[in-house]
DNA sequence: CCTATCAACTTTCATATTGCAAGTGACTTC
DNA sequence: GAAGTCACTTGCAATATGAAAGTTGATAGG
């Protein structure tokens, strides 16, 4: 499930999972309510599809997201955050706060992101968590 | 000073600066009180020296650290956090909290890291901020 | 039927980044 | 003056990333 870690340092280990150019951008996009492959591919940052497919597979392997079919014939999939993935929200929030403070002309942070909590993005197993989607209203 | 950004998204932009395998590990090491090249090279994660030199140059270019001589003949340098770099502490703290919760057998977080504030790691210009070094006691 | 389209990838190949090892130059110590 | 230390730099192989085109399974239209 996990790769070989460089060391037992928590910071280095987290980066062994998501410390590349695209993983956290993909995660951000899922937080933003985009769950299907084409929605994840069609972002302003222009990720190429081989990279997207690879990152989705890795994030799933590391337990940050789940892949589940939402229809059959043909099978189509949606990618959702696990609890483990939703718990990444504070990391993204702090990254965004840093960037807003120190890089000029960045987008402002939407309320659902700035004030959101991890729990809001992780539908409890067996419930209709999607009804509580904080990006909907 | 800054590279070309993929988009104005704060998360993506922050990753354009430090979204690689080593930048945040180098920053972590400086937070831990190691300021000289050989101290930064001699870490458990085994960074190679060309990568270290390149990351130090980039972190300096992006204004996260400063390089200053602490002696002449031969000239030797120390790398210190700027305010901008010290402000990365919450990002590292959240990354570490995530890793401690979700990856087994990681190092526990030292108090100076877990309870530290950015201000403690950025010596005010013209003062002896090093006297307040939170890792000293 | 035949062509077209869409979704979700996969493949190919060129370019960029990373990693290892060895080398360099200024100075210090034996 | 030979050897060692420090702070890099260079060369080159291995790995990762990026752009574009191809593939597969299905529905839709003429």
C-alpha cells in the first residue's frame, strides 16, 4: 500500500506520498467537487492524461481516494476522498494561506475551502454524505 | 524571482515553488536548526549534493531563505529562513500531523516543532534572534 | 451498416528532472 | 608539501514528466 520511505520523518514520509508536482493539485480538484475523469482532466493547469491516470492510481493505492463505478455498460467511475484524503484539507489550507500572503495576484479562497473541515468532505460509509456537500449551496 | 505559474490557484502556485521531492525536506532541516551546507547534506534521507545546491539556490531565489557568509578566507555560508520561509511552518506542521495520524511508525514531533510559531524561527533584522532559538534548550 | 462521438484511459516518444559518483578550488592542518 | 576539509560543480545514467495520438466500449445519427 505504501512505498518505501526515505526515513521515518513525518514530513519526508508525507512527501514520499504526495511530494510531486501534481498529486496535491488533483486532490485540490476533488475537494472542489470534481469527481469524474474528464472533470479532473479539464483544469486550468493543463495536466496530461497519462499523469492524471497515474496520480489517481497512486492516490487510490495510498488510500487517499476511492474509485467507484457510478454506472455500467459502459462502466464509468467517480473518484472520492477517503477519510485519510479528506484529512489533507488542513495541509492544502495552509499552503493556500501561505501563497495568498506571499505571492501576488493569486485567487482568493472560497468559503467552503477556507472554512471547511475535513469531515465535511468525507461521506460517512453507508450514509448520503453527498447531501451535505459544502460546495453545493 | 518567481517562476512561471501554472495558474493563479494558490495551492498550485505554492507547489510551483516547493512541489518537488526535496524542497520541503531542506526547509524542514533548516527549521531544525541546521544552517550549514554540510549539516544540510548530512541527513538521514541522503540527498545528493547537486540537488541540495540547486534547492538552496531556488529557495533563496524564491525568497524563502537567505545565504550569508559567517566567515571569510575561506568564505563559508549559512542558510537562514526569511519571514517568508518561516511562514511555511504551519504547512510543515499540518503535513507532519497528517503523517503521524495516517502512516504507522513515524517519528513523534518534537515540542519546538509541534508548538512552534513562525515568528520564533525568523530573527528580526538587526536583532539577535538566534538567542531565542527554540531548539536550543 | 457506417461514421461520429464520448468517456476513460494507454501508448509512444521526446524532454526534463533526479541520482550517483567523481572532480575542483580555496584554504588548513600535519 | 602532502593530505584533508568544505562547499560546491560536472558528467552521465536512470527515472519522471509532457504532448499527442491511439485504444476500447458504448450510444447516436444518417
